[in-house]
C-alpha cells in the first residue's frame, strides 16, 4: 500500500474513532438525565411518605393522651363504685340494726297493750264490762267517790302516757325506716349509674384503642412504602454511578486510542519525510502530491480534533410538589355560654358529681350536666345541674332546627344520660367522660349512635 493510501486510511480511522468517542458519552448523559428525573419523582414520594408518618405519629400521640385520660376516668369511677358498694354494705348493716330496734319497739308496744288490758280488767265487776264513768258513779260514799275519781285520773293519765309513748315509738320507727330505705335506694341507684358510666367509658376506650391500631397499621404501611422507595432510589443512584463510571472508562479508552492514532500518524509523517529525501528525482512531483495529501489529511485531522463535544441535555427540573390544602373547621363562636368552656379544653377531667363546688370549678372537674349549668351561668342564665331537669329547661325543638347554644341529649347508660351544648357543624361541647371538657362530633365515632334527637332551646 502506498504512503498516500496509508495516510488516507489513517485519517479516516482517526475520524471514526473520535466520532464514536464523543457520541457514546452523549447518549449515556441522556440516560442519566432520565434516571435523575425518576429519582426526583421518587424522592418527592419519599417526602410525602415521611409527612404522612409524621402526621400519624402526632395522631397516635394524641390518642395515647386520650387513652391515658380515659384510664384515669375509669380508675376514679372504679373508686367511686367501690365507695358506693361499701356505703351500701354499711347501710344494709344499719337496716339490720334497725330491724332489731323495730323488733324491740314491737315488743314494747305489745307489752303496753297487755298493761292496758290488765288495767281495763281491774275496773270490771264480776262478769261485766265497766267503763271509767261507771266506776266513778258506782261509789257508795263521797269518800269512795273521791278515791275512785283520783284512781281513775291516775289510770287515765298513765294510759295517755303509754299511748303517747306508743305513738312516739311508731313515728320514730316510721322515720327511721323511711330514712334508711331512701338512703339505700339512692345508693343502689348511684351504683347502677356508675356501672353504666363505667361501661360507657370502656366503650370509648375500646373505640380509641381500635383507632390507634388502625393508625399504627397505616404508619407501618407508610414506613414500608418509604423503605421501598428508598431502595428504588438507591438502585437508581447506583445505576447513575455505574453509567458515569462507564462513561469515564470509555473516555479513557478513546483517549488512549486517539493517542495511538496520533503516534501512528506521526510515524507516517516521519516515513514520508525520509522517503522525500532519498528520492530526489521523483521528489518534486511526488512530494507535491504528498504535501497536498498531507495538508488535506492534517486539515481533516485538525477539523476532527477541534470538533466540539456534543452538548449534554439539561437535566429536567423536578416537578413542583403539590401541597394539599386541608380545610379547617371555622372556630365556633356562638356566645359566652359556648366560649366559656373553651379554657378547660385539654386541661380538665370528668368527675361524677363534680362541678358543684368552687374547688371543682377552679380545677376543671365537671360532670356533663354541671358543666352545662356552669357554662350558661357565665352567660347570666341559671339552669339546673341534672340531665333530667335540663330536659325541661327550655323549649323542645326539632333536630332539623338545631342552632348553636341548644342543649343536645344522648342515650348512654340510660335515656338522656349525657348532655352538651351544640356549637354548630354537627359538633357539641361538653364534659365527656373520657376526655373532660372537649368538642366532639355528634355524627361520627362514639356519639353517632348515642344522640337521641332531643334538642332543648334555653328560654
């Protein structure tokens, strides 16, 4: 092969080599851009999963607090139940003691009746009944008459005393019976009410525990999703690193290949110069041709060497993440009767029979009816502090006409066992047995099937 042909082949080889050296990294750069775009989307999903996990943890923390409050209420209620049971036992003992007193009274009454009978017999003549007047008129002399009158007066006075004692004992007996029986009945009613309240609190705790378990399950699923996304992101990151490493190796290989081609071209040029010096005769024509060819070759080489590297496409910008707007319920502000209790939300406890002393009110200890009465008192309205009385504390209206400030009733352990103040939006504020003073939803969760439709508008 002639020197000219060798130069042409060499230059063509250099051009092809340099072209492939620049083209391959460009293609791989596009692959990196695509993968990086995928990573951006995955990282956005990871951030979303982390936000969900954060919110679920906050929700669970709140639930744990509520469960702790419920357990405190259950403990206090248990103590009240135990106290009531002990009072019932003490009252039953008092009743047993009273029964013994009743027996003694009955014995005394019976003995008094015998004495009265004997005294009546002592004034009877043989076989006949003689009343006090006959005894007095039957005297044979004035002296006997005086004596008989004195005796009769004494007997009558004694009989009246006996009769008075009889009446006093009977009245005392009836009073004790009524008092003790009423106390016993009140205690038994209280025990039933407390047990009903305990069942209600246990139901609320069970519901809260179930909600917490669902939240924990969601958190576990979110954690698993996050882990899966992180693994995928790590895989894409490794893929990008591998591509970059391959690009680097390819560039090094092409650089070495170019260096080899440059050396080969230099050797060919050196061989051409030697050939020109040894052939003087052919040098002129051949040299001109070779110089032209060499110049063309060098021009082609220079053009190839100066060819700019293909521009890399700009990495696509990550799509802006969409922020979900969560609508918040507007603050209920429907009058001082409603807003009065806001200061107790989150720092109060339910107490059976609470809210009727200054100490309980200062420490936020209310039962449901006492809270309603206290709240309305802050608005200048006096209401009774029992659910039964509150059902008649105003005008009954249809639940379809319910307005903020109306009293709403729920069937819990008994009919109308719970009461609160409607604040609007299907919610009410009250002293709830599991949380203390709080705003709750009437149409979801525990209270949904407890609302009995009774609505009272305070006059």
